[in-house]
């Protein structure tokens, strides 16, 4: 049911974009550089080390949040038809996945995948033991 829901969502957004109700312009983000505070020479070295440690942690968190935001924007742009080729490709994949899961129960898919994983481990072990 989930692939069919995603197909319906993509087609709904496609018709919204075609009818002109929704624009497909990608929002531009303002990337402002953060100003670093000037450090005084008279401060103790231990305090400066702590400040550098906090700055490193903040940069790490900021990079992680940037990756999460990029992933969310990619998903949003796929469903908004910002890049029609990728949205059409996602539509085709969801449609094929929906048809496959409609005719083949997920239990059989998991059984086949498990069998292939197990048999590949056995074959690799047999080759390595030779």
C-alpha cells in the first residue's frame, strides 16, 4: 500500500505543478558566514582550549544538521517535481514496487533474500577454505 500511496502523492503534485497552482521554484537559502569572535591574548590557555573544543562540537553538529536538511530538501524536491526526470524515475520505481508487492507477498521476497544471503555465505566460506 505504501508504494501506491507514494505514487498517488507524486502524481497529485505533478498535476498541481502542471495546473500552475504550485510553483516548482526551489527556495534559495541565504548562507551567511558566521563571524568569529576575537580572542584576547590575556585569557588563560585552559579557557581558550575549552572554547576551541566547544567550537569543534558546534561545527560537527552544524554539519550533521546540514546533511539532514539536504536529505529533506532532496525528498521534497522529488515529490515537488523540481527535477522531472528524477520524479518520474521515483514514480516508476514506486509503481513497479507496488505491483510486485501486490502479486508477490512480502514473505516470499524475504525468504528468497534470506536464502540468497545464506547461500552466498556458504559459497564464500567454501571458496576460502580451499
